[in-house]
């Protein structure tokens, strides 16, 4: 007999988590609480409630939570203040959603008196690490049940057979073979992995993409967009103030129309393997470009360079599931401190897959001084003779080394 009496399951209502729900009831003979998160994936979530009721889940044990605002405000925006990119390309759309799901799982554990959580992440993926590191950081003694590391249902055919054996409702799309891809979606991105994409030499099919038109099919006329920042976060688009979730939704719409944000990437997974995935992140792509533009006029040079030095470390922490770690929290304090002066307006031009910055300014915090930067007569604002001493001092070590090589007869 298991010592688990009640478990909170991260539940989508799809094939995998529906099988897991029944498997938990049979294997652990425990009460199951289901949690379904609305992160802006664009799917109808109420069917998950109906399906959970079919499994005998008590209505009070079914949680379907709209987390879109919290997701963008408390996770996406802080990450973008750091201009976070993993391995030079990936905007971490899947990674950044996992700590919020872990946080809510633990909140529900505490609210319902549960003693375990469960998830549908496979033993090959990164998400098992992200979910569980987050859960342990927030509730050290929590028990985690990861069915993919326990059961023998390691193929789609076995899952389907289990579903049929236990009368688990299966959507028609699964009966007909399902999607050719494993997909994850939220307000920041949609990802595609598996099947056709497992050959890294094969071009992704055009029919795969859901959020963006191809750059070739994008409008022939560019669209201009004014993006307003306060303390490093976007607060308005084209003069209209919006909530964080509405900002990202609008940027996704505009970016998708102009073919912005597609990525085909072979990444290094935390568990040690290389994995090919394709991503659509139209809003995030615009955000990253615009944020760097407003920082270019507001941030001190060395502060900007320090942020660039720290960014890969921050990105790795997010990717590897360390959102709740003390080092990520400490880095966030530093990053957020740099953003108090990041206020102003950026104008971008969206055109056939490109985000082109065409203007940026801050009425309160710009460090750009046109009287010094001008190529015309600066009326003595900058003494060009000062450069001679600066150059000589910085060249001193180079000159000493060159003299030594010459003395020793070296080239």
C-alpha cells in the first residue's frame, strides 16, 4: 500500500495525462487532484474539467487556473529585462513556463493537503528537471511521482492500448495518428519536436507553422510600431496602455502577420543529448530587439557590458530549471536595479521576418548627448586632444611587449 494519499497532477486532458490520471488511481490507489494551467496556449480548457469528472475526480479537486497575467508579468518580463537568449538563439519559451507551473502545483498541494505531485514529462526531457527542481525549492519534502520513469508504457501504441483497456476517452486526433509533432504552447511561444524534425537535415514543413506566415508570404508593406517602456517593461503599444499579457498577445499577432519569430534549432538538452526543435516566438523576438534598443540610450556602457556578461549564466539557470535558486534570485535583483533608468520609446519597423529599429529615445533617462556625439563643430564640448594620452596609456603594455620581442629577435 502506497503512503501517498492525495496527489496533485499537472493535467492537460490529453492522452498522456489522462492515462497518468488512471494509472495513479490504480497504481497508488490515491485521491487525485488535477491542475490545468491557462498560460495562453489558445486551447479550450473546459474539456479537461469534464474529462476529470469522468474519472471520478471531485469538483473541488479540479483546478483550472488562468495564469496568463502572472506568467508574463512575473516570469516573461523579468527574463526579458536580462535580454535572455539560450545558446545564442532560443528565447526559452518552454523553460520559463515551468517554474510557474511548479509554483502553482505546490500552492495546490498546500491548499488541498496533498502529499505528492505528478507530471507527464518524459525521462528524456528537460521538463522533468524543471518541474521537480522548482517543486523541491518551494517544498523540500514533497514527493514527486514521474510515471514515465516508473511505468513500461514507453510508446504511443502502449498508451493507446492502456487507454482502450481502461475505457479512457481518446480524442479523434489521437485515434487518427495525432499530430506529427510534440508541441508546447503558451503566450510566449509554440514549439515543435519529434517525427519529421528528428532528422536535423530535413527542412520543416511549411504546414507545421501555426502562428506565423512565412516571410515570403508576409505583407509587402512594412508596419511601424511604437513601444513604450517603464523600468525595463513594455507598458504601451502605439500609445495604448496594455496589461503585460495583452502586450505579448498583441506583439504575437503583429509579429506573426509579418513572418517574425521562426527558429529552427539543435539545442543541448540538460540531460545530455542534442535535440532539434522548431519554435515560433513572434512577440518575444520583437521584445528582445526593442529592449536592447531602449537600453542602448539609457544604460551606462559598463553596466550594459556587465549585463551581457551575465546573460548566458542567467539563460542557463532558466533553461536548466534553477528559476527558484538563490543565484537566479540574486542575479534578478541586480538586473532589476539596472532597469530603473530604462524608460522611453522605441520605434520598430516590422517587415518580412525582420524587426528593424528605426528610432529610440528617452525624455528622462537618455545618456545620448548630441552636443558631444556630433560630427559637426561641438563648440568645445569634447577636446579631441584628450584621446592622445588615453591611447598611449592603453597602448603602453602592447608597446612594452613589442619592444621585448624585438630585443629577443622575435617577429
